[in-house]
């Protein structure tokens, strides 16, 4: 049984891509799960995923297929993780946040505001005899350091493992969320603290991995015991190759660190899918902060969804292929049955 659902989302062509290549796209023969993508030498590669969202797809479609089942499970104390992967400009942040985290147009709202609404809606319909609390921590992994986005003075948060709660952000600020409006304000203030760099990919791109950790505690009035579920959303930094971005100096160092942690993520996925029991005992989670933080998500104790974001333009075909190969590999992760964390 695989706990990782892998979907692909192709965003609409950008105006630059249209200027450079017209309306051409590199995808062919597509349906809701399969497609062929052509590389720059016109060679075709076939891919199959749990679901493929094309450029006309709606934010609500992505949320309902990929995220809502995980939100429902989190309310029942089953941990969940949602990861957005892809090159800079491929639509990770648009999918996660929407055009803006405080976007008022319902249709454009991204995964995060929908998660907030979804969590509060699930709680509202739950039995009166159960008391819920929702807390949020937000960190970014920048140059292999974990920074608290709610308190920038905490710039070296340690990732620890607890027997009962799994992977934890030790000492990170946790904000209690009382209603959806307040939750969005908190998310907005954390997002404003992210490190933003400019690359020649023609847009402001985030040079850090951003991690949103919701913790749901549930206490039945008849019992003392508190059950908890974690919902972790990760907006990864861009996966493009350094050469194409024209990066220099600090931006080059950032890109190298990003590539290193994404390679570490790839190595963990390879180790989890290699099928050899000897290697399976040796999963290199400790090779980067990112893989350490995602240890629960990838190693079994979480329902995990991966959204591979791609450009449909022939000019980005090699980056899209690399993203799709990463997603195809992750689809083969086989983990043990999920357990509820109490
Ligand atoms: P990334 O986070 O992967 O670097 P962004 O999410 O910032 O990329 O997307 C790059 C640009 O493409 C943004 O201007 C964004 O609004 C636009 N975009 C991305 N995905 C979509 C989509 N599905 N529909 C419309 N515009 C999109």
C-alpha cells in the first residue's frame, strides 16, 4: 500500500512563454491520469499519476481531490502532509496560497485558506462533547537553518523527535487559531517574513522551503486524554538547475543549498523505493533539515500528498521532465499502515 498520492498540475502558459514559443505546449494525448510530454529533441515520455490537473483546472478541484481527505483524517488524529514541488514559477505558491493568502475571490483561494476553512468546518460539525484546539507554527528552511516565521529572533530552530508526537519543531512559536479570519491574518504575517530573492526566471521567487504546521488537539469531555493530529504543508523552494537562472554570489549559494536539500529528498525517496531491505534500513533522513522534517511524512506515519507543479511550455520541458520523474518515483513509496497518534 502506498501512502503517497501524487498529482501533477500544469499552470497556464505565462505571457513570456507565449511570446517565446506561441501557444505551443509540450504535453500530448492527455486524460485525467496519463499524458505524454515531449522534450526539446521531440522525444515523448509517458507518465501516469493519481490525477493530472491541466491549465483550466480550478483551485477547488486540486483541494478537493488532493487535500480534503487529508484534512478530514487530521481531524481524526491521523497525521497528514501536503508538499508542493517544482521549478520556480511553476505554480507551487499559487496552488498553496492562491494569488494572495488573503485573496477574497473564492475561486482563486489556494490550498492554505481552504485548509483553514476545512479544519474549522470539520470542528463545527463535530460532537459538542469534544473540545478542539488548533495551533499553527510556521518556519522556513533557509540555507540549512530553520527560522521561525512568527519570531525572526528564533533563527535556528532544532528538529527533534518525540516517541509520542514524532518529528517536532522544538521551541517554535505556536499560535492558537480561534477562527478562520484570525488564522489567515497569522498566515499572512508569517508569509511576509519569508526570504525572497530575485532570479532571472523573471519573477520574485522564494529561495527557502516554507513549512506550515497545524496541530489539532482533541479532547473528549468524558476523557482526560488529548488526541492530536498534525497537518504539515510544505511549499518547497524551486527545483531548477543553477545554470539556467544565471545566479551569482549569495543567490548562487542559496541555489546550491536548495539543490542539495532537494537532492537529499530525492535520495530519501530512492532509498524508500529501492525495494532492498538492507537499504531500506538506511534511509538518509538526517542528510538535510528538509528530509529530517519530512521523516514522518515519507517514512509512514502520515498520509502524504505531493503536488508536482509544471509549466506546459516546450521552453521548460526539461525542468518539467525532471519534476515528473521526481513525482513518478515518489509514487512508488510503500509504507506501513498508518497509526493514529494520541
Ligand atoms: P512558484 O511558487 O512555483 O515559484 P508561482 O506560484 O509564484 O510559482 O507562479 C508563478 C506565476 O504563475 C504567478 O504569477 C502565478 O500567479 C501564475 N500561476 C501559477 N499557477 C497558476 C494557475 N494555476 N492559474 C493561473 N496562474 C497561475
